[in-house]
C-alpha cells in the first residue's frame, strides 16, 4: 500500500477502509509504516474534521510486533 492509498482510505474513513490501512501498517517495515501513518495524518488534518480516530488507530499499532496465528 502506498502513502497516497492510505490517505485516500482515511479520507473515506469507514471501518473497512481503516481496517485495510491498519493491516497494511502491521505488515509493513518501519519505513513503510511511517509513510502509511503520514498518509492517514494528512487525510485527517486536510479534512478539517476534529475528533476522528484514524490517526490514533495507526499510531497505536506496534510495527512488526504482531504474530499471526
């Protein structure tokens, strides 16, 4: 997933869209995860809508720390 895609999905803001971004962040290396978080941040800041949780979703995910069953 690219930064632009994460930004577009965050702009949509649905649970499904944010789940896709969150899954991409978990699977990404540190550098790519940072880019994805930046995309989400840019979407939220650019939207002018306060109180959205998209940034918290992505910034709270520990990159590379999840084990898949």
